[in-house]
């Protein structure tokens, strides 16, 4: 199935050609999934922040991430991948 990305939500192509009410319905159905993704990103970034605060750079080196890359990731808002 083809997926069209609109307003940050993946909508099946058939829904994209549907009436505005149908499109809204499809978007509403995907809200819980999107919120779960945002929560996972926020949780991961929080864990990364704790790792940076309480550990040395050796743990970052173990997972192959530079301090600069970790700080870049921390500064991104939760809705950005």
C-alpha cells in the first residue's frame, strides 16, 4: 500500500483521496501511535541526558557516539526524529 505523508502523519493513499471527513478520521486514528513515538523519543533523550550527566565519555565511546552527537540529539525537540 502506498503511504502519503501529510502534516507529519502517514496516511494511506486511499485515505488521501477520500473526503475531508475521512481524512480527518484517518489522522485521528493515528494520534495515539504518534504520541507513543514522541514519548519514546523523549524517554530516550532523557536517558541520554542522564548518561551524560553521571558518566564519563567512555560510555558514549562504547556505543559509538561522540559527545557532540549526543548533545545535538539532546537539543532536538521530541517531535523531531
